[in-house]
C-alpha cells in the first residue's frame, strides 16, 4: 500500500516529507531557466501553431526549453527582448507554464487567446480585453480564497484596448468567465454568469491572471471571439476569426513597444 509501513503488526502512516511536492521554482530549475535567459515581456498564445506564427515576427529566437508539449523561445522585437511560450489551452496546463514564467522573473505577461461571446453585440471575429474574471476553473481554489478578486493589470488592459481601437478593430472589454467544462455551458449556467456581468467565456484567463497576481506580476489577456454562446453561432471556420487571431499578435507586439516607450 502506498504511503503505509507495517511494523510489528501495526500500520504506521508515513507523512509527506516536503511541504509541497513540486513547486514552480522547482520546475523552473528543472528546465534550467534563469532570469537572464528571458525577456521582461512574455507573449503567451495557447497552441503551438500560434506560437510558431509569433516567432516569425521575433528576431533571432533562441529556444529556452522544450518540456512535454511546451516550448519557450526568447528573441528580440525592434531591439526589445521578448519571450514567447505556448502557454496551454486549459487551466491545468496554463498553471504550469504560468508558474514557470513567474518564477523565471518575467515582469509582464500578455495572454493572446480565444473566447466565446456571452453578448449578442460581441460578434465572431471581434476582440475582447479581459478586465476581471469570474473564476470557474478547478485550479485557482488551490491558490486563493473564494472572495479573491481576479483582475488584469489596468495599465496593460487599457493599452491593449487603445491599441486595438487605434488599429480600427472591433474590440470590447469587461468581465470574463473562465470554465473547465466546455461541454456543460448550459442555458442555466450561462445566464447565471451573464447576470454576474460576464460578457465572454474562456478556459485560461482565470488561472493565468490569478497566479500572476499571487506573484505580483503584471498580466493582461486579449481574446479573439471564436463563437457566440448566446446566438449559437460557431465561427471556428470563419475568416474573420482567423484575422482576429492574427491581429492578436500585432497588438501584443505593439503593446511591448509602447511599454518600452517606443
């Protein structure tokens, strides 16, 4: 039996030897990542293919590590050191990559992802800047109490919104809801979250932003709208959605420049 020892006919329960089995610091050391290896800014798409598109915009990218299905690169963009990593599509894998970024000393983390609209005025192909999150994921209860308020860094959110507007894009902002149960977005649950003020739903922002807050790391999240939960529209094959995905990278890189005063 795991964790039990039989001594003289009695069962002695062996206690866990460490306070935490594996920490973010442990994992960062495991992949041999140091602060001097990364940029002050990290741009974090979910899937690897979106990371590959980002890396085409980065000069002289060097691979920091590949671990399981995650790969991190660091290079420069107009002379600014920038890190990119495929940060995960769900809350559990996002927690791993976010812990690594925070423990590596990255100061500003920008999530570029996708979301479903919970507002009939937010269309497929639009963009959504997350200001605050209703946490419905299974990771963050292990980090913070229920009353904790998960928010983006206001300066990052403001700049993301203004950059997108300045590019002439259709962009919205507000409260998002993060869920782990993609196939249980029922009318009852969705309408309840809308009454709480949610205008979009994703599967990542809650975890990334919450963990960054616990480390006092500035972070923001901007999302391309892939579908509309209210109207039932699916836009995963819609060209407007793919254009929005491409625009996320443009916006994030422009944000890096503006934060560096360029």
